[in-house]
C-alpha cells in the first residue's frame, strides 16, 4: 500500500513540472488518490472560496452529484471535512445518522462508504479530498491514515507550486513594467526632439493623449514610436 502511495506522489510530482493550472493539478490529485487509497471507486476535490464550496475536480459524475447534494443541503462528509478541518470516515449507516438526506441520495447512487480529508493550500484556497466507495465498509482505519499521509504530501507539493507560479507572475509583471518604461522613454525622447519640449512636458503630452483616448500609456507610446518610424523610412 505504501508503494502505491509513493507511486501516486511521484506521479503528482511529475505533473507539477508540466501543469500550471490549479484545476488541472487537482484533477491529477483525484486520479492518483484512487491509486493511493484502496477501495476508492470515485474521488473529488472540494474547494472553499469565501466560504462557498465547489467541486474543482472529480473522477465521476456520480461523485460530483453527491458533492453538489451536500452543498445544497449544507451537510455531508466532504463538507464537514472541508469546513471543519477534520478527517471524516463514515459508512452509509453513519451517514444516515449524521446526514440523513445526503445518505438517501448516496444510497440511490450506489455509494456505501465515505472518506474525506481536509486540504489547505494557502492563497485563499481550502477544501478537502473526498473518496467514495460502493462497498458498505469500504474504508478501514489504515485507509484513513493513508489518505491523511497523501493529503499532507499533496498540500506541501501544491503550496510549493503555488509559490513558484506567484514568483513567475511577479517576474512577468516586472518584465512588462520594464518594457513599458523603455518604450515610454523612447516616445518621450522623440517628442522632445520633434517639439523641442522638456522631458516633463513630453511625458505630460503622452499622458494627456492616453486619457483622451482611454488607452494605456504604453500603447500610446508604442503607437507614437511606430508612427515616427514610418515617417522616417
């Protein structure tokens, strides 16, 4: 079983090198948890955003429907794990006592056991990894520990990936800012030469045109530089 967990985490690590979209990564998490935890027939990931739950990834339409039913009712194993930060392991009998309306829906869907672990990703994201089994006693205490182990590793991996993406966005923004400054300075220099004005006046003229046309200053500068270049060809 530990080999399966290790293999699932290795596959997730490979995904981190190629995938940048959080929802795509969570889809891989769902796929891999069916390998990491024995007896999982379907898996989903619930995310909370401003307290509102939604299913970000799923291996099954049936499981997605059961997630949505819990959101509608405001009760159920995956919602309890996500909102209260506690690991939940329940049979259909347990669910009938704790969440009777959800249990009725799960029974009709052919699901008999539930296992959910809280998931904390940072950057405003929290939720849970949810496992569904068609068997009445589909999950044991060992499965609970395996899911807890897998979830802890997933949290660490995804947090690191989120930090990498955040740094990448900052670099891209800095590059854009530097490019913008370069073309604006170029346009200012041309205006100073063409109209015999100071740097401050040249910049004021560019800003005035940007506001008049409701166009970003960088785009105004790029267009001006291109126009001057065409005239001098």
